[in-house]
């Protein structure tokens, strides 16, 4: 079952996010199972929303991601990401 993961990451800038995201994209298989990704920047930090094929895919991603996050020196007081079962998702208005 697909899940939506939401993480609030206070104190992180768009520039820090861009550097992390670029590094993560360079790792083969890093985003296996990720159906969509959105990052919203606010004055307080970031809100990140991902739709994953399964909770297992999200957990594998998190395990691979954390050493990269730590190596880049991210320090956040954000809570644990929240997971929600997805009833439906799509991309209205987008045609192939």
C-alpha cells in the first residue's frame, strides 16, 4: 500500500536542502519506490512530502539517507516523520 510521508524540518535552508538533494540524487537506487516528492520552504524551515510505494521503501530510503544528512551537518529539532496510508493519488491535468 502506498504511503504519504510528511516531515517538518525546522532551521534548514533551501540551499542546505538543495545540496542534500543533489547528493542523494547521485546515489544509485536512492529513490527506489518514491512516487512523488515535494519540498516546501517556509521562514521556519522545510516541509517535505513524499509518496512511497510502501512503508518498506520509505524505511530503506531513510536508512540510506541518514548518514548523508549527518555528513552534511544537518541539525534539526524536527519530530519524527509522519506516515499516512494513501487512499488515492494522481496527477490531474498531466498527460503523457
